[in-house]
C-alpha cells in the first residue's frame, strides 16, 4: 500500500451561507489523501497499476464547481465522488479550506476535514 496526496489544489468557487458569498465567490484550497495498492505501478512503471491522480483532480474540480452553503457538504460530495470513481481507494481524507472567510475579523482560513 502507498499513500497518494494531492495538496494545495486551488479553486475559485461560490460556497457559503451568505448570499453575497454565492455571488462574489471566494478562494478555496482542497487537499486529498488516500491509500491504495501501487505494487503493479511500482513493478511496471505503468499508470494502469495505480490511481491516476489527474483523474482524482478532475473529480475534485467538478465538485467544486457546484455551489453549496457548507464546507461540510462540499467535502462529503468530493469524498463520495472520489470513492465512487475509484473503489480501490482506502482511508480517504478530504480537506476543504475557505480562505479569508467573512467572519467579522481577520482569519486566514477555515477548514473542514472529511475522513472515510
């Protein structure tokens, strides 16, 4: 087994409880980490022997394009979509971070992590 991580995927999206957030949008960061069997890829140097992380990125990107009020909902959708697309993945972690959220003061980010 190996761990594959996609860190710091950046998206401009329209998630938030305030109507302004769903109009103006904000910057979001997503990290995905998972375990999978990479023995075939290690032995053959063939992409078919592992999870293609470009395809994982595409799944994340497609989910980030769907408006949601809550980061928890976005994270769950991403996690479910990845698991449905790649059943060989184990111990999946999805972190969704909203940069500089409008909380009434200076804050770098708020983050939700979904673990499956």
